[in-house]
C-alpha cells in the first residue's frame, strides 16, 4: 500500500460513494470523523478484531454526536470490502457423503482474523446497509 495512509483512506471512502451526498462528505471533511476512519484502517492493517470493533464503536459514537448516525454504514462497507473479502465464491456443491463443499478464492493469503473482520463488516452491511444508505442518499440537496 504505497503512499500515505490518509490518501489511501480518503480514496477508499470515495470508492464507497462518500462524495455523492452532503452527509457522506462528512466522513472526509470532518477531521475527527476522518481520523476515526484512519484509526479503523490501522486496525484492519494489523488484523486486530478487537481494535477494529473499538474503532467502529468510536466512529458510531462520533457520527451519532453529529446527528448523522447513518454514516456508520461507511464503516461497515469499509470492512466488508477489505482484503479479507473473498475475490470469488464458487457455488456450493453437494459431496458424496451429503455434505456441502464451497470453494472461496482470495486476492492474497488471508488470516482467520482478516476473514473475521471482513465477514463481520459484511454481516453488518447486509443487515443494516440498505436502510442506512437510504438515509445517506436522502441527504442530497
């Protein structure tokens, strides 16, 4: 990951669409919120699930204090689309003994902790993402 962590985090947030609405822009224009996302990236890089949870909690508290709690969706997306996310999941295949076989490919070798972080982000995004993004996009001028 060449370059500054700040530029990396900003680009990743923009790739998730934070620049499309006034509320979304808060994640990169509010210095404290942005630095919370930098903290999240640092936790993701060291693959520390406890640190990731702590960073997400901090982001949640910070955006809630701004009256923009729905912005937590960008933290969920940030985790969901981290390196621990599979590049491709092949269809489930029933095995001869009645079990199910699933082949998952990753972009690089990932640790169980990296997979846990990405899976937790995916779970939260699938559970709350659609409704939270609806609130983010309702903030369009």
